[in-house]
């Protein structure tokens, strides 16, 4: 399985900045055949722009969230069908910023993962503990509960999801989980997937949380770390490409 390096731009970007960033990434890749799967998850208004910039390239694109509803009176929401109109391959679901600031529950995140799969979009399901939960020794309980909800909802499609372990205390803080800390949790998640699907090895388990050009290689060298979900460092072409190079 090729590693997967996915950028999460969060609420950053502009038409001009995106074009410069994506062109710098494509120039840096220089048309080489990719040994690593790559994706950029961008704010919904820019999906059309990314579609034009990336069609025919080795970089896929995706959204950062989607509605659990199909259509209708849900002001502000974006449906899976709309994402498909822009050929989205991925949608992040259950990012900790959505769980924290938008009150997303395990059940809602599971519904979103299910809807994404039903529309041929690969959900990148984020799980992760807060600092308080880690300090209380709750890390495994929390991530397993978060993943269990999704496994229950998607059932036999479990091998089609992507999981991202993102310790909340490591996101945007510059504090990365050590490779050993991350591997420990990834192994727990892999074992949980193994109980739910015959092909746990097909599921990418990404690490996310202050992954950068300097620390990526040691994290990606861990046996159960199959790639990265990159926030801040995905806004700089050179850093993102260095992480991609570290994954080979
Ligand atoms: P970060 O964000 O790389 O800026 O820590 C990762 C994420 O939240 O997906």
C-alpha cells in the first residue's frame, strides 16, 4: 500500500494564494510518478479551483467536512452530492476542531462517514484524545470509542475508510506525539480494525498533529503509520513536498 499524505488547509487560502501554492507543489513534483498518494483537503468554495488545477495530476483533492443529510433545509451545509460534482475523492470527517467547536458527536461523525462512502467519497475519519484525556490515561478508550462508532455505521465498508490519529494536544501546537507514542495508538487502532474487517492492512492510518518536514521521516518509519494529515505544513509547498519525500 502506498503511503497517503493529505493536506488539511483548514480555513486558509485565497484564489491567488491557492494557485501559487498548488503550482509550486506541482512544479516541485515535476510530473514524477507518485510513490505516495497525495491529497489536498480545502475549503469548499475552492474545490472548483482545485479541480481545475489538479485534474490530470497525481494530487487528489477533497473537502474538510460534509453534511450527514442528502439535501434540503440545512442552511450552510454542503452535501456529498455537491462534493461529487467537483470530483472530490476525500472528505475529512470528525476533525477535532469540528468536534470541539461545532459539537460534533461520535454518532454524527459516523453518519457523515457512512454518507461519504455511499457517494464514493473516502472519509478521512479523525480520532484523538485531548491532553486531559491523555493525562487521565484515557487515550485508548477515547480513540477506540470514536472509531467504534464509525465501524458500527459503515460495517462491511470498514476497509474503505482512512483513519487519522490526531492527538488534540498536538494539533497546531508544535508538540508532536513522539513516534513511539503515535505508533502505540496506531497499533491499537489497527487491532480494532482487524476485528472489524478482513483487510485491516488496506486501511491507511494517518498521523496528524504538528507533522512537519523535520519530524515526518521518524513518524512515517513506524510500522502502523501509513501517512500523514498535515495542517500548517501543507500551506508551504516545500514543506509538504519534503513530507511526501519522507514517506517513500
Ligand atoms: P497541524 O494540523 O499539522 O497544523 O498540527 C493537523 C490537522 O489538524 O489536521
